[in-house]
């Protein structure tokens, strides 16, 4: 086992609901209905599309490691994405009419500077979301960067600085009121 494998040990692998096959099949047929030229393809897709979407389902996976989130999807054009937990800004859950009728949820991973990456049909998506965010927070807390002690020291000095600024403001207000009273006497 390499050093990188030890550092990036798997925490859990999410399960994908088989209802995703039906979702993808219905979505494809709905898309074909909307396009006039693709309507004849429906006759081919109804009997054979489920096999294609089953192959897509088999390829789908989401794995959380100590430092990354690994997402695999696609059948004709397979995509393997590794997202650094440090770059994840939010993980959202959403439902649409079709997904809610099938009892599945879309999980979207938002990263700094990139488009959200989505996975559909993850079982216990709320729990998966919590695990991802918790691991991200654990990783962020364990990362020690140069100057961290300096930042902590500056944060401790901030309250002292604020107190001093309040004191300076009070003195300036007193000076201003003294000047105003002297001008009114003249």
C-alpha cells in the first residue's frame, strides 16, 4: 500500500437506489417526446433503453475518502471526478416532480470556482451530505498552515484593538464637543 493510499483511506461508499434506472429511462423518453425529430427513437428506446440505463447505474458510484470525494458516472462517456474536500463549499439536496414521485433525491456538490457536480438516487442522501460536510470540517480543522499561530495571536489582539478604538472614539467625541462649546462662546 502506497503512502498516498494510506493518506486517502476510504471512509464510506454511498449506495445508489435502483430507481435511478427508471428515472433515467423516463427522463430520456420525456426528452425524446419534446424533440420532434427524436419521437421515432422512442419506439427503439422503450424496449432497449432500460438496459442502457442499467449499465449507467452499474457505473455510478460516490466514495468519500479522508481527503477527497470520488464520483464515477457515465456509460458511453465515463467520467471519474475526484473533488478535494477542501474545495467543497456546500452540498445540497433537491427534488423535482419526477424524483419525488420515485422517492429519490439529487445531491449537488458545489465547489469553489466550478460548476456543481450532481449525483442522483443516493440512498440516505441526507446522511451522506452530513458525512461529506463533517469530513470536510475535520480536514479543515486538522490542516495546519504556516502562520496559523500568527492568525490566532492576531485574533486575540482584536478585542484589545476594538477596546482601544472605542476609547479613541470617545476621546474624539469629547474633543469635538469641547471645540463646539468654545466656538459657541466666541
